[in-house]
């Protein structure tokens, strides 16, 4: 691919840790495709920073979830939107790519479109219109020039409404989670061979951690009563690490909290099973072949709105892809320690849920793959073609 003599300027906007991981992989692919002839600007987290981005602001400010939780943060979020758009106009990049976090990304894209800059605008990760707000698919073309989707069935929701969309594949299959080193993890943290490691994953947003971690820790306490050899690890991210550590300390339970990507992947592979919030992390567990359950809870107001608008049977992506429940989904009033304990015991004793999951994980991995290139390389190709135009 012929690139301009000057460095290509790409503006990336990732508002939370899942988008930060996608953004970092995309940056690596773009550097590879351009022989390093690219400069990055924008918003991202630690992973994107390691790839060469100087973030405009700390994305911890956006680590919020649910309508009731967002309202108090509106002034700060609006300020970040304004500053991001002003920075894009200042930089004059060849292309703008927002990644995931549609509630934040859409506001940036709309505000930028009003400026009539002529800069191509791309969004990476389709909003889940097949789950709710189907009408959103009809209007996205007004402020996004191209959509990159992670799932093969997604483009058909947008292309009839004048928005070009390309399925690039799900970058979770690029995750290094499968190459984690269990023995190195045990050795580093002096975890005895007889200890049964359970990964506890309460999410990457503040409100997820505050609602889910106390429930998960109480489940851990109950599990520990059934077998003293259970050993709990929380792989977390910078945005919520302080809150996680404070909650763990207050619980009085012995729990290892790790923050690096290497520790996270090693912990996954070392784990016998996991308790997880819904989202990308649950897909990572499926890719790594780690049996798990998903438990999730939002505020009563958010739950009411979700029940009104949601049009799908499942919330977990593995279940959605397979059209059947292989991962137990313990949501809202079902998200209590006694329920989680019951399903975890079933998995840990290798009963029916365990076998169902192991069989399903193989199919999930097959669905998410796409051709000879990695999903990030596929995404980079589309972005570079649009930037050239």
C-alpha cells in the first residue's frame, strides 16, 4: 500500500479499558502496515500509551455505567467531548477513529460533523442495535462514514441505511490470554501447587466494581468454607484498581490483586474457573477455555430501562453467538452469593455446565476467527484506504 511521504496522522478515541485494548492492537497493525510512517493522537488508556499515544485526558473519568450513574458525571463528560473535538480540529488528522464506548464516541462524532471538517470519521465496534435501539442504525450514516464490526451478522443492520460497514473479526482472538504461563504465575506469587485458583473479575467501571465486587467476595468467602485450598485472584485495570484494593482490604479476605496485562493472562490460564462481570472479559475466558459464570447488576432505574428496551434472550456474547445458554447469566436479583456459589460448585465438580461450556467454547472460537489476517490488520486496511481518499 502506497503511503504519503509525510507521516499519516490518525486520531483515535477509546473511552474505556476494552476500547483501549482494541486501540493498542489497531495501533500495532497500523504501524506494521505503514512501516511506522504514522503518528497517533487522541484519547486512550495505558495500552495505547505504550504504543505511542499521548492521551488527551485520563479515561478513568469515563469509567461509569448506567443512566443513574452517568447523571452526576455529565459536566465532566461534556467538557471532555468539547476538548476532544477542539483537539481534532487543531491536529487536522487524516482520519478519526472512535473505538467502542458509543455513548461517548457518538457525541464526539456528532459534534465533529457539525464542524464540517471533511475528515473521514470511522467507528470501530458496532453499537448493539440487534439488542436494543434498532432505529439507531438508520441515523448513524449522518455522522460516521464507515463502521467496523466485530461480528459477522452486524453489517446487515447498517448497510441498508447508507452506512458502509465491514466485518473485520473480533480482536479478542488476538488476545495473548491463550499464551499465559500458569507455572510462572504461581512461582511469582508463591502460590502452592495444591491451591485451586479462581479468577474474580468484577468489571472495569467504578459502578460495576462497587455493585459486583462485594457480592463476588462474599461468594469467595462461601467457597473458601467448602475447601480451604481455594485461592482468589482479581486481575484488574488501572481505572478501578484503587477501588478494587480498598474493597478487598475492607473484606478481610485474602485475595491477590494484579494489574499488569501479563499477570492478567497468566492468572487466567492458571485459574480453574472464574466469576465474571459481563462483557469482553467473558469472551476472553471463553477463548482461554476457562469455565465461568457471568453475574451482573445495575441500578434499579437502569434495570427498568434495560428491560424495556432490550430485545435479546441473552447478554453474554458466547450465549448470543451460539443461540443457547452455555454460560449461566445471573442478573439483577439473581446476582447473589448463594446462586453464584451453586453454579460455581457445579462447574468446579465438572458436572453438566462444565461439559456444556467446554464444548461451546470451541464453537465460539471458530465463529470469531476471520481469514488469514488478524482482525486488527483487517481494520487497519479499511482505515488506511479511507485515509488515502
